[in-house]
C-alpha cells in the first residue's frame, strides 16, 4: 500500500553537549519517509531550494522513496533549522528557523499521488494540511502531526483539521498546550474528543501513549544507552508506525498497537546518530531483532 | 516469608493544585508496609512521638502489619513533612520538614525481627541503614531506597551501603545526581557498578527501569487518569515489589520482573487519593484485575 507524506525537507544544524553538525539532511518528511521505507513504498511531497544537493534526493531514491513530488524551486533556499539540546538530550531550544522556500509551500500533488489511501501530514500549518486533504478524497487512513506553533497561531484551523483526520500524533507538551490539562491521560482523551479516531502522544525518552475509542495504552521507549541526536525522533516514530500500517494494509486495533511498537523501535535507532546516519546503517532485520528484544522486555 | 521494613513514619501535609490535606498519615515505612501487606507479612520498625494517634497503629495492625517495632517516644513529636505539587503533579517542592523524633532514630530490632530474610531499608540516612544491616546477618534479600539529601551529604557512607545490599531503588533525578550522567540507561548501569546486584530507577508518571546483570528493561506506569496525590508513590511501588518477592520467596529474574509490575500497579492505586485512602479501599483482587489490564496493555 503506497504511503503519501507531505511535509518539510530541511537542512538541520544540531548542537548537542558534545558535538555539533552543520547543515545535515533533515526535515519532518525526510525522517518520516526514510523510517517508513523499511515497510512500504513512500511518496514524498515537499519543496527545496536550488541549494539542495542532488545526492540527498539520490539517497532517498535508493531507499525506494518516490521523490517525484519533491519540487526544486529556482532562486530559492531550502528550509533551515538550528537547535541546541540540553544535557538531558530531551529538552531542546530552537536557535534559528529560516523557513525560506517552505514558507509559501503550497503543494499540488501529482495525479498518481492523489490516489494514495494512506496519508501522513507531517510538519506544516493546518491550512496546508487542509489543502492536502482536499487533494486525497479517497484516503482511507489520514494521520497528522502538529506543533505548538500551530496550536497557538492557527487554533481554529487546527480544530478543523482534527475533525477531518483519523489520527493525530503530537508530543506531551503540545497535548497539554492544546487541552490545558497537565494530566497526559486526560489530555489524550480530550484531544480525541476534538475529532480524531485515535491520538498518539509522544513522550520522547519515555515512550508513547495511545488513545483510541476502546483502549488506552502506554509503551515505553526502547532503552538505548546511545542517544546522540534526538532530532527527527518523532517523525521517524510516525514513519515507522505508519509504514507498518501501510505494509499491513489495515488499521485494526491490533495492527495499530504493533505499528506503534515499530515506531518506537525505528525512533530508537534514529536517535543513535545525527541526521539519517544511523537509519542508513540498518535494515528491516535489525528492526525485527530489536523488536524481538522489546517484546521480551515487556513480557513477564 | 516475613518482610522487614525500617524507615520513617510521619504526618504529611500535602498541597495539590486543587486540594490540601493537613497532617495525614504518611512516611516511607507506612506506605511501604501497607503496599507490601497485600502480599506478605510485614514487620515495621519506626519511631513516632506522643502526638501519634493509636488509631493509625490500629489501621496498620488490621492490615496484618506487625507494629511491635514501632516505638512511641514520650515527650517527643512525630516527623512532619509538608509538600506542594506543581500542576503537572510530578514535580514537588518540600515546604517544611520537621524531623523531630526521627532525627535521632537509632533502631534496635526486636529479636524476632532480626531473623527476617527479606529486608527493605526505606527513607533514612546511610548510617542508619548500615546499622540495620548489622542487625540482620541472615538476610537473603536486602533492598534500599535513597534520597538526594544522602547522595549529597553522606556520599561515602552511601557508597558503603551500596556494596552491602542486593538492590537499590531510587528516582531518576537521584540516579543522575549520583552518577553525573544525564542518560538514565547509562546512569542505571553506573549505579549498579557501585555495588548492588540490581538497580531500579523510578520515573514517576513514566514508570520504572530495571538494571540487572543480564538484563535491562523499562516498564511504563499504569495510565490512571485520576492522580490526586503522588505522595508515597515510590514507597508503595517498593512495597508492592518487595511484598511480591517475599510472597514468592525468591528473587529470580522472572520473579523480579513480575514484582516490578506489581509495584507499578500498587503505586497506580496509591496516587488516586491522599495518604493511604485509596489503598484502604482495595484488596488483592483489585490489584490482580489491574495487573491483568496492564499485561494486556503491553501485549501486541
């Protein structure tokens, strides 16, 4: 089942307590695509500037990602983000954002892409997300991400999106911000009451929580001792999760739960190095091996 | 298998964002004992002042807790603690501590208590913990708790205790403080290298991590939407865990894992009301029912 993702494609500059990397490959749609590509065909829609090296596109293509929806805009620059992680590697500060070509991103999906049944709306404004939803009338499973910025600046537009999608993925502080509730269990239920059939709250090093109609559950993060760069953890989580759903071709409660576990496993690899560096070293067998350890860890 | 606990017995005054309770029954040994009593015979050693109401002792006795080691000291006052929880109900501030009779607590165990094979050293200085260890030469399983105060003020004495015990239970910020490592997975291994056979790091609403010789695992907290007062969560976790170990009479890797899950379940009830109020309403069947939901939650 081909999986469509629309979101940011970026150069990230990342400062950690021990190391800094400048202008490495990043962006929500990139992390998502790569993570999902272990499981499913991925169709990426995004925009970059003319400073974009062809080798980045090539890297994604070699992984089987369809990049024909990645527009290179002449005379423009690619989205750039710079962030700094605190010693706990969980909290981070955004030092610089240059939206550049992403600011006016107004995606027009290639005809073939409009038939996708599985759609992920990665980082982008609710207005942009709505425009994408308008172009995928046959979608069977739509999941969106959101951010504090949109919760604050486009609250009404976000509420409209929430009524149109199947699932929402957001992090713990965003769930608290959106609902005004400091208890994550209550916050998750409140977000679900705003429209989506299910809600996933990402808790970084503490794992993720799922809120559906009939069940609520929490899964811990896989305890990797090697946390080098958490950038893209949330997007690779969503990519692993939705890639698995697309592979299985259904979103039953049981499949959703397995998918969430796969999301956690992919994210646990992603944080072990900068950019896509760790994900580039692994394959599906590595994911399955760690998944088996994860299942073992949760059996008693 | 009788279980011995030595620790604080206190009056707690608890301020939450919505409600305040004055001078309610608390203390590490009290929460621990009550939690462990669902599983095992418990022998409590502690000290209180003459302001201690007999009904508190009676409450513990009715639960099958042997309170013959609870000394009432004439002319003295019971340990008092006052704390205030932040809106997230995870972070708290200590507003007042009056050690009172606990300051000079120098436990002399009744002869029958010295034969206990399972021993928990609850809140108390490492010097006090060492003195208890001296009195239980036949102990087969000793687990201790510690606090930031002792890590800072009695570091060497704590290191000596760590070399004498089987297990250490501490919270995430304490593990970071003790090791200087912000990554909890690495911190857990480093604490274990200081002596204990196993280490449990409590993460409050995010569950707990286990570090043994051959395995490391994480278990999420049970997602209760009803968090009224987290006071005693760590002690009731330890009580549920060690009570189960005492019931089973062994500390094999498999039993330890089940025990940790029981600790999580007991703690999840404890936080649902002030003091022992929620634990007083439930029995072993309620624990087993929630445990079954918890196992279900972690199966996929």
